[in-house]
């Protein structure tokens, strides 16, 4: 069974890096993913996906992603939580 999600979209603002009381890095950001079709007015709507990344990937996301970057996220769904497996970016 395949349990893989790939999202490519624009960051709505720069990622926010913070640390838990135990020192675990966590970064949050939102990406806007354009829908592949137009609505009745001929406009393309977007879905806004909130993303939370933990540990080393959180630090990488905070260091390399910014509002102008087009990130590609690969994730797996587990119990209604999307766990980010890899964060990449296209400049």
C-alpha cells in the first residue's frame, strides 16, 4: 500500500523556528497550493496547507525556505497527521 503525499506550493510567509522546552526544534509555515483547474470565473483557487516540521528537518526548513521559495514536501499520513519525510526547495 502506498501512503505518500507530495505537495508543491508557495510559502505564504517565512518559516518560524522555535524549540520545545526539551530542546526539540519545530518549524511551522503555510504553503499555498494552486488547484489544477479554474473556477467558474476563470480563476485558479489555492488551498492553504499548514505544515509543522520537527527536529533536523525543522532547522533545515527554517534555514533554507523563505517566502519566495517554492517548496516540495513529501509526506506520509499517519492517524490524520501528515508527517514530513523530506523538504526540498525550488528557487
